[in-house]
C-alpha cells in the first residue's frame, strides 16, 4: 500500500503523542510515590544492586525523551530514544517471565495493574510503533542516522542489540553482587512459602524442641517434662510425659531437644544432660563430665557441641563433648572472636545441621555466622546481608570488674535461626534498603543463606497472628513450623526453595 506523505506525518504525530502520554504519565506516577518506586526497583530480580541510580535514570530518560518528541527538529532522536527504552523494558520483562521467579512491578499507575504477559504485549506494540515512526520519519526527512551509510533499519537493530546487551550485563552483574556482595537489599521471592494451617496450643509457653520421624515435638518452659507432639499436618496430637526421678537435683533452667530417636534433657546451670528414647520417654543415661554451659546441641547420642563461659576472662567459648573419649571436653578457642568483652559481643545462636554434619553459630549483634565441622574445625566465616560488622552494645563492669551487664539496650541484628541441609534460616531484626515499615510491622522476616556456597538466597515473611510475632521456628525439607503466640503454624516450601536443598545429605 502506498501511503501519502501527509498521512504518514499524521500517524507519526499520533505515535509521538502516545509516547508523550505514556512517558509523562509513567514519570508522574513514579514521582508521586517515588519511595515505593525505589522499593520496587530494589526488589527487581535483574537490577536490584543498581536501584539507587536506575530509579532516577529511568525518570530522567522518560522526561528527556518526551522533550525531544515535542520538538520537531529533534523528533527523530526522541523516537530512537523511545524505541531503545521500550526495547530495554521489553527485554527486562522477557527475562523476568522466563528466567526468574522474582516478579516485582515498577511501572506506576494503571500500568501496575497489568499482568506481566499483558505488559509484555503492550511493550512489544509500542516497540513496533516506535520502529514504524523512525522508519517513516527518516524517509520523509531523508535522514541517514549516525553515519552516511547506516540506514534506519540497521540503526534500530544496533540499538536493539545494545539494549539487550546492557540488560543482560546488568542482570548477570547484579545477580553476582546480590548473592555474594549484597548491599543490604533483600530479595522477596514471589510466594516461596505458603501458609497451610495452624493449631491452637492453648498456652504461650511452648517452643519447638525438635522434628523427628515425621512429628513435631513441643517443649514447655513452665512444665519441662511435659511434651506435646503432632504430625506434619498438625494433627494426631499426642501428650508425652518424661519419666524421670530427679533425686533432688536442683534444676533451674530445663530445656528439651529431640534429635533422631533420642530426646535430651538439658540444664547448663548444673551442668547436666540426660538422654532417653522417644519410644518410651524414659531417661536412661546421663552424659557425665560436662562443664557448665549456656547452650548445647546434640550431634549424636554421645557427642554434644556446647557454649560455655570458660574462655579467657569468662568469655564465651565453643567446645565439643564426647563421652567416648578419654579427654571428654575439647575447647575451640578460636571459633568465637571477641570485639568488646568476649561475652555479650559473642552472644549468639548455636544450631547443628544433621545431614551436612555442620555446627552453625550465628551472632546476635553482628552480621556474621560460623560454620564448623563436627570436630569443631572452622570451615567458613560467613556474613548476613546487613552492614553491622561490629556489635553495637555498651557493657558496664560492677563489683570490682568481676561482673558485667548491658548498660544500654543492645542493637539486635539476628534474633533466631535454624538450619536444614545446606540452608541457614535467619530471623533478622534489621530493615534493609528499599523496604517499607508496613511489612515489618506485620511479619517476622526470614533471610535464607546457602552456607555451602556462602551466598544469600532470598527472604520471605512469616506473618503475625493478631499482635503475636514468631517465638521459635524450625524447618524441614518441605515445611517451616513456627510457634506464634498460642499457635503452632505450618508453611509449605515451594519448589524454588526446595530446589536449594536438592543435594540432600551430600557435602
């Protein structure tokens, strides 16, 4: 079909007006809620690491291209800019849809209501409109773009390749930064966990003592010998009573751990660890020769990793107890590193990965965790994604410097942790960049780390029940269980998270 020059000019003007309307509307929508726009860019699976400057660059480009389109002399350059920017957006959406499970939106206004597939079609239409306008405008004005022998079609192919190359580069570079040099930007995957059900426990004194043989075991702080267990669906409730004659043992702080076919009754103030089988809930042996401890995790039926205050100047130290060895206790003085006093600054959470046979210790007041093998040999010092490298605490010494206490509220970085296979799940207390207060008020935020690669994986929320936040949690290959207020809740892991644990039981 032969198109008259005047008709082509009118169509070009309509296309220019459409782009002006699109870019002005999108830019104003972003400016009105710029903080949310930055949050959405920060959650992007492709350009998270560059959110601070890309958010401004997109706004500037949209407004600058609009200005060029409004000036007839520079219209061809505005159309080329529109073509390049829409190509960039189209490649971005294509990669998000096909190569990532993180699917934020950062468009603004009614465009945000589109599905991603509809948005892709929308962008492709505008890319084609820009290409048509560039071609006709160059023919009308007899332009040779960029050089005397470079035609419009070639120009657009080059711009398309450049936009694609830039997008791929940003994606790969951003991914590397996010996983290994994270600038405190969380990745909230799209529903990596889903809420399944909850069970009313009637009391708020329960904690998760362990998960074994398809059952979740709950200890009770106020009635330590009373254990409740349910199956993985939170059904088939059973009540167990530990059979034990304490013989006037002055227990002060009893906790129960369940691992494999055994349960362990622990009290570091005595110190004492008693062991029995979950088949009959009878104490049948004691692990004798333990020093005083503040935390202890069974490695197997005869070996325990513990934390005590037997270090220099009563500092925290990790140790390994083995009832089968002549020297039952071996201290690993180099594992915990002092920053201020060696006690409060090294406070943390001790846990153990059964399948990987790794001891995991997470500091409370700094962004660091320790991985050691079952003999206590260090294998990794990793970091959580926040930026608190030194504990922010104030310590006062009293009674001729023989006692110490916190003289100001501590700055807690990591609150709770559990481990499953190669993944470390950390409840963080620090809000990251480009995050809003609403989510933090509604949920506990869990960050996931793969300690086999020393990499940050993703984050997800565990929502409050009314005003109650999560008090304790454990994970399996398929589920997360948490005590929230009076309830035990279960979340289901989706494939994206399960696949991170696919090499089960291997080093």
